[in-house]
């Protein structure tokens, strides 16, 4: 386990070292859950559970065709495949 040293400020803040921020892909504004353990504390980035955070993640798969057109094409191809297997 890699470890780093950081200093607590008079405001009770400390900087998460850059290699850790990069590894965990945390950005400014990320909320953390902090828990006390026997040897100190642990801080974990909070997982966003809001469904709106998923908006747009499938955009790279969008080819511009309407969904019903895609489904119709898939059904046609599946029917052809089944017909070929029955021969």
C-alpha cells in the first residue's frame, strides 16, 4: 500500500495527494464519507446514486436511428437466422 504525508490546516482541512486523486478519479467538489477506525480514520469518495448521473452514458452507442427501427431490424435478422436453422 502506497502512503503519503499531508498536513492538517488550522481550518481542519488537508490535501489529498495528487497520485491518490488521480487513482481514485476524484475532482474538486467530490464528497467523502469519513469514518473513525481504531487506528485513525478512513475517507472514501461517495458514490453518486442519483439516476440523473447516468444521463448520457450510452450516447456513444447512439447511431441516430429510432429505437423501434433498431428493434425491427433485430427481429428481422433473428427470424432469418431461425429460418436458416430449420432448413
